[in-house]
């Protein structure tokens, strides 16, 4: 064979080897991919456990308005108890601090939480907390409301759920009155709440609904009409959003109480002391309180503050509103209680560095 033929054959072999090595380098390593996913899964389970079982540090960081993000040294949402601790029972004030709409200046940003959980720079996360039952309402006519109860993802109607409701209404004279109605959902998950027997003409009020279904309980609040202003409820503090003030001797605290196998809505009159501009401290802080109502000092506006929770909390806000998932991510869910309401807590964790 001629020497040029040997050289040509050698060049072909070298080209084949180079091409093979390049292809091998670009192909994913299955074992490495599986290992990385397992690492993300393990980390997600560890983080979820800390979030749901650890109260954080200081343990009262949620309710103490003097503790901001710079004073928080540990993160967790569990309710702290000096004698006993129940698993997957969250502190409503801790959770409030994750909602910018309900916490104002006391809001804890996701990047601060990532640092406290030792995730910063390596992992990103999205934490979602939603009621187990999805409750919506629409106004059928004056003083009549249609309530629809479905599964969390709005796919399955909840049949025979018991609805207890209270309509708190304001008459601009500083008096907060109430009326009640009850019903059960039909095959389509709907029922009508009828308050018309009292010939009510509601201009300003708050419709509060409690849903009981096979031991699952959910509370929802709906502002009715105009002249309402939302405030923050952190611990036993009412923090106003504007320069308005309230009648501190005429506050209504709204709570849930268990009667037989159902929860119903109750309320009682309370007072508050003025701690400074836009800051009022309640005289009583009942454990099952989820809302306060107070007339403004000009008797024109009904001010309300609620501990209802429905939030998406993410280190990447754009991802929170998207259905897409990062490449190396893992999602897990748990059911937890906040007050008397059952919630689904979902954590998606993803790897940011490789």
C-alpha cells in the first residue's frame, strides 16, 4: 500500500476519534442527572420540614412588630407552644409577614428568607399557601349571594358542604351590625345565602363565610360595597395604611367557634390603645380571631384587617406567575393548619448553580 494511503487512513481515524469525543462531551450523563435531582429532592424535603416545624428565631418574630428582617436570625412558620407543639400547625402572624399586602413595612422579602435557610446563591424557591377548599361568591341580588365551593384547583364541585355566614354591615353612625345566613351546597357546589329577610340595604360591609366539609374548614372574607379601607393585623396590632384613625372603643373582633362538628362565626366588642400614628394595640387577642372591624373616626369608612392567607412567595416573582418549572427542580406538598383553616403548602425548589 502506498504511503499516502496510510496517511489518509490515519487522518480518518483521528477525525473519527475527535468527533466521538465531542459527541460524548455534549451528551448528558444520566447518572449525574439522577444524582443532582436526588440532591434537590433531599434539600427540598429538609427545607419543607424546617418551614413547617420550626417557629424561627426569635420564636415570636411574626407577632412582634419591633422585629424586622434585620433582626430575624432563623426562619420557620410553625406555631410556637411552651408546653406542646402540634405538627404542621402554622403561626398566622409568621405567615402574614410573607404577604406584602398584609404586612406592609413588616414584610420579609424572599431573598432574606433564602439567606436564613442557607439557600442563597445555590437554590431558588417558590412557596405557595392556599386554602384546601376554593370558595368564591357573586352577588345574585340585593342581600343575596351565590357561594361556590370547589376543590383547590377549581375542578371538582364540593357537594353538601355546610355554609355558615355572617354579614357585618356599617351604618355610618359608628355602629357595626350583623345578620346571619346558612345553607348547604348542591350537586354543582353552589348555594345561595339570603339576607333579605331583614330588608337589608347594605352600602358598606363585610361578608364572612365559613365552610365545613368532612372535617375540613375554611374561612373567607369579602368586602361589600364602598367606603372600606384595609389595614394590617400583626399580632394584636392594627396597623393602618393611611393617615386615618379609628374609634378605638368600638372595635369588633371576629372569631370562629366550634359547635358540635362545625365551626361558626362569632364576634365580640373590644377596645384598643393608640401606640402612635396608625398603630393600635388590641386589648384582647383571641387565639381564633381572624379579622377585626373598626369604624374610622370620621364615621365614613369601615376599616378591616384580616388574617386570611392566599399567597405565592418566590425568589423569582416572574416564575411565581408562570406554569413553567426550572430544569432541576422538585416540588412537594403538605397540608397544614393556620388557625382553624386547612391549607395546602407547596414548595418548589430548584438548583441555580451546577
